[in-house]
C-alpha cells in the first residue's frame, strides 16, 4: 500500500509539472481568454458589463518633432506620440497559473478600441499605425502610436517675425457621447511640458515653449485639448528682411547729399523705391491672405515705402523750383546785359571825351564805341593847321595807349562782375525757397522715421 501511494504521488507531481510547462506560453493565455475569431463580434463591442457604465479612457499626447509651419495655408505639421489605455471588463487571468505572465500583446484589430480623432486634422496620417496593443492580467488595454499630424492652426501673425503661435490638437470620440466614453489626461500641463522638452528632436524654425492640457465638454462629448505653444526664431528674418529695408531707408536719407540740379538724385530714389517694392512682393508670398489684422511687418514696409515716396515727390518739387529759378534768372540776366551794354557804351564815350578834352564833342554820339574814335584822332593830328601843335598830338598818342589799358581793365572788371551775377543767379528767389523746403523736409523726415521705427519696435516687443 505504501508503495502504491508513493507511485500515485510521483504521477501527480509529474502531471503538475507537465501542465505548468504547457501553460507557460502567450497562446495559453489567449486560449484562456477565448480570444478567437468566432468570438470576435462579441469582443468588438464596448467592453463593459453594464451598458450604462461609461468607459474611462486615459490619454497621453507628447509632441517630439515640429516639422513645419506653413503660414500661407495655416497648417501645422508635427510628430506626436500618443498612448491610450482603458479597462476591459471581460479580460482577466491569474499570472500564477501561467508562469507569471501578466501582459500579452495581441493584434490591434482583435479588441474594441476608442474611436478617438483629432478635430483639427486636415490630412490622413500616412504612417502605419501600431499593429499591436497590450493587455494585462487586470484587463487594462493599452495602445501606443507615433503619427505625423497635419492640422489646421489659426495663426496670429500680427507680430511676424516675433510671433508666438498656439496650435491646438483636440481629441474626442467620433460617435460616442459622454454617457459612453469619458476622457482623462494622464499628465498635467507641467508634466507634459517636461516630457515634451526631453523628447523633442527637431523644431524647424521654432522654439518649443510649453504644452497646455485642458479638458472640456462640447456637444455632449468629452474633449481633451493639447495646446502646443511655440515661438518663431526671428534671427534669419531680421538679417534677410528687416535689416535690408532699414539699409534702403538709410540710402534714401543719404540721397539728400546729392545735388537736386541733375537727374541722378531722382533716378537713385526711384531705384531704392523699386527695391522696397520687391521686398514687399516677397513678404506677400509668406503671409496668409486670410489674416484679420494687418501685420506689423506689413505696416513697417508700407510706412517706409510711403516715406520714400514722399522723399521722391520732394525731389521732384525741388527740381521744379530750381528749373523755374534758372529760367527766370536767364531772362533777368539777358535784360540786364542789354541795359548794361547801352550804359557801358555811353559811359565809355563820356570818359573818352573827358580825356580828349573836347576833341570828340561834336563827333561822339551816345551809340558810338569810344575806341572807334581813335582813327578820328589820327585824322585830326594830320591836319595842316595842327602841325604846329605837335605836343598835343603826342599827348593824344599817350592818351590812346592809356585808353587801351583802360579797355583791358574794363574787360577784367566785366568778367568779374559776370561771375558775381552768376552766383546771384544761383541764389535766386526760387532757389532760396527750394533750400528752405529741403531743410524743413529733412528735419521732418528724420524725426518721423525715428518715431515710426521706435513705435513699431515697441509694439513688436509688447506681450500679447
């Protein structure tokens, strides 16, 4: 009898060892749970024992790459990591019966999953979703995914390129109401921000600031809103856009040193104005046309364009005033030369008569040139009745030489006087008006440019 009891004990021990070895696979767990194709219809329903009991879905979303931000189309492209978990009331097993196995991975289409979607998504995710989900011995089901999300984002570009954008990713169920599915966020805002910063791989032209997690109810549905806050890196835009326009403005200011009498100043200003127009066309390709407010950078370009246009109009006005002054000066100079010619001839005749002591009193008229009277003096000297007065003829010869010297002196004085008259022409009435207008406009221009730029940059630095 003792031997028989010992044999039975050995057989039981061996059978238990064999059964424990046979239940140490994942398939044994699946067989125990009866996850078969014939039972799939039952498994695809919402896993609650009473239909009035809502399914609590825990959600975690972490962005780890900012791929692009298309301002023209107002699209936000980012890579996110999502994790969803919920309770399945029909799944449970004892790990001790299956060699300590407490979780199993199964195909994702085997069990029911929440039909969560992103409300702002505009394109279907082209990356393949995770083909598996994980279940544990207490019935907790978890699925994790990496996806590239192309979503719409209402961008605020008032302070471009110093703007801060806030893009939302709103998760909600497609068909289930709050009676069926309740959503809860695993991490709060501070925890999600810390995790996102540690996972961030690339940020394109943006700096990740934080992520805010808010939970709300809309249209009888639970919704979790993840707000991703990013700030644009503005260094490249400052170097390639803002500074060149400032340089064009300084060039326009420096053009005040160019003379207004030629056409060089006008052509220079037109060239600078066209360069600013090209920059505006480039800006138009970047900014969206659907913006509610005019961005500050557009005000910046329009303001500088307007100032340069005023400067161009002022140059045209200066050229008109100087042309008018030159025209009037030429007429005045012509009239003055005619008057002075007549006066010069009469004065020379009078001086000549005084030097000859009345010799030409009966021969010189108001319109004769006194230097034409010298041959007459020679004729007088050759007369017979003047042969006795040789001393007087010698005096006349000396007088004619002195008159030639007087003629040379008058030519020098007339040339000098002509130069003085030209300087007076340059300093005519309209030229003086143009100089005053130019000075006043320059003071106004510099003052307004300084105030305009200071005001704009103060608005750019002001927080929302």
